[in-house]
C-alpha cells in the first residue's frame, strides 16, 4: 500500500472532499506508475481520479462501526512518534 494514502474512515470530523481526492490521486499515481501523465493520458488519468474519489466517498458514507471516532490530532501525534522511532539514527 502506498504510504501517502491515509486511513479516512471513522474520524471526527469526517474526511473532507480534498482528503478523498488526494487519496484517489495517490492511488491512480501508484497504479499507473506516473505522477504526471502525458497529454495523451491526461483525460483518462483525471477521469480515474474523479471516479475513484466518488466511489471512495460512497464507501466512507456507507461504512458503519461501533468504535468511537478517532481524533485526528491524537492519530497524527502517534504517527509522528512512529516516524521518530523508524527514522532514528
């Protein structure tokens, strides 16, 4: 899985449209092997991002859980702590 794609489900406040689109963009970049498509592929690339973002939003809207929502700041602090351990010299 691409490290830049973050979990979007079960956060308070919910994921924004920009976050969903950014995840879709990262996915399409990973799958296509290209961070910037050629002009010939630009339309297909952008259409894929739009469609994946749309489907992702539907998925997030339909998922249910009994777990309490996660706090974005707490989760970000945990990620920073993991990164410090991972990249410590």
